[in-house]
C-alpha cells in the first residue's frame, strides 16, 4: 500500500522518521528458557543456565511467545510467515553472555502490515516492514558513587517482538501519534502490558532531514525512548540539530544517540552499525519456526474485537463520526463504558461528547485510567437522559456530574432535586419573565428590531439571569424570538 504525505517543512527541510519498537511479550517465562520474566526481582535471581550461556545449554522455543507474535500480525493485517528462521546477531557487550543475541533477520515471523490513526482529524497510515522475535539482553548497572559497574541478567532472554516501520512519518507529532496507537494495539490484544517505565514498550526513532523531493538523508537513531513526552522532545531537538549541522556545512554521520531529559538534548553514544557489522547467520541450535494455517486460525478465533473493527462498528451502529469512534476505542474499558451508557440512554452522540469531554478531562487531571472513573456508565446514562428530556440544562448537568464524581453511589435525580437544578418547563411562567425582561430592556428590543443580532443575545442572558438559570435555553430562544418578531 502506498502512503502519501503532506509536506510539513521545518526551515525548508522535510523530516523523515521511522520507528523500531521493542515490545516485551507478556509470557510467564523467557523466550528460550523456563526462567521467569517478572519485573523487579533482585539482580540475577531470574537467570538460569541457558540465560547465563553456560556450556552445554541449548535454547528451546517458547510457544506462547510465537502465539503472541501471531496475534500482532493478525491485528495489523500482516502476513504470518509459514516458516521463519532464527539468526545469531553477533556483538560483544558485558550484558550479552553468549556474545550474540538470538534474533530474526532474513525471514521474520511477521511481514508487512500497517497502523492507522488520527492526527487531529486527519487520518494517517504508517506501513510496517516487519515484526521479528528476539531475546532481550541483560542490563548494565553503573554505581558512580563507588566507581563500579555490575551486570543484572534477569532481563536476559526476555521475549521481545521488534516492530519496524517504513520511514513514513513526517513530524514528531505524527511519530508520537503512531507510537500511542501501537501502544494501544499491543495492550488491547494482550501481548504486552505496555509499561514504558519498566521497559516493556521501548521505542527507537530513526530521524533524518532532507530537502523536499531529495534523497533520504543520513539517519540518527534515538534509542530507548520510554515516554511519549520525551519522544516528542527528543525528535524535535534532533531535527533542529541536524538542520543546524547541514546549514553550517557539516555532514550528518550515522549514529546511535541517547536523549537526556534533563538537558532536552540528544548526544551520540556510538557510530551506528549496519546489518553487516553484526555478521548474522542462521542459529544452528534452533530449527526453522513452522506455523501452520490451522494454528493461525485458532489464534484468530481467540482474538478480541480489534480497535479498528470496533470503531467501524460504532460508526455503523451508533451513527458516530469516525473521529469519535476512534477516540472511544482507546482502550477496551473506554469502549465498554461508552456502549453501556449509549444503550442505556439512547443518546450515543451525547454520551460520546461527555466521555471525550468531561470524563477525559478529569482523567487527565487525575492521571488515571477508565478503571478509576467514579461515575458508572449507568449514572452517566441517567444524567444524559435528563439532559435529553429537558429536565436539566448542560450547565446544570455539569454540577450534577461534579457531585457524582466526588460522592460515590449518588443518584442523579436525587442530586437534581437537592440542588434545585430542574429547568423551568412552565411556558406561562417563562412568558411572564420574557415580557418583564423586554419591558425593562427597551433599548435592546429596539436594537434587535433594527437588525442588531447581538441585542438578542443580551436579552437571552437577561432572561436566563431572571430565571436563575432554570429556563430551558432553547425554549427561551424560541419564545423570545417569536415575541420580538
């Protein structure tokens, strides 16, 4: 599939970004051994003989890791290779006991596919090159205060799925939107817990710049971006730095860089290696990985409804705009909350507006997820039903929502009664107020009749004030306009 891009230029340069994302798979044991993968254990307590590369040990493939890779391929519309091969990626570093990492090179398990998402109200699509299985390395621990370093091999052998994109992104905002969408997908289908602080979802951004229509520039890879905020800051700095270097007459050298959140800058860690530097060759200890069609279909049958398919269903069944449907499928919990409230109230669009508005605003302020929402879907449905039937205004509804959010188990109708928030539905009483307002504001009445529309809004405001906010705004508009004309 081809992807077109609007050219977003930075000082006359086009930004080109590709991603490599290391997704830690949610298995109980490691990819080639039975050692556990739980996070936070004491150093070197979850590394067995295979992870330590002791002589005579052999790797054994973890079937659960393969199944999770198949799930991702199905979720992204990728090709699942019927036969793939493991290779040895050779490099020497203290946290890699074997002196090589078991990965996939020429024939990965997941090939192609795409990730679609919204940037604002514009739909974007990023093409995938591949997703391959591999083992994680250990971790170097540097104790600067005693001048020593240690190696923790608990993480060595943890199963990873490395997801590689084409260089399809053209801004840091687009890159972050892609990363958030991929994060949503891997957590939605249950292959990864998505905990960026613990390293379960680590992103590397390949960034380059070029003049529009020119050849791709030399890329620099920003490693181990573990928050969406730092991701955008790192890419923005790297883009500015590369443009400054080129404008000063310098050439960009391919390199691996790290982002320092304290300074907001990237710094070179090492000259970037190419595939040839790793001397890949097929691992003789592992036979080809064979995945039968029956296994793929079995995994497909166990898959949950995917975010994209669910969004399409919400558009079709509830008449929602595509943007709303995409936003509401950020998590299974949010989607389920919407459907429950929409079915109970019969007001799908109103429910959508409230979830994307008041509910999301409060969640952002509290830094919580849908599981922490104190207002149940049934309570939101009851509130929206009272808006729809004219019992309360939108402003009054926000007061009710405040009470629901802070007082667990509150009843919507009881709050409306206790706070005296019912709208005035007595047309006779409303007409009397309007007559009094018109009599007291003769100048505004004359201005409106002379063609000044702003005078009408002033009169509406006076009526709402006189009714202490209890008049139905739409009814006020209709009756007042009828009397003025």
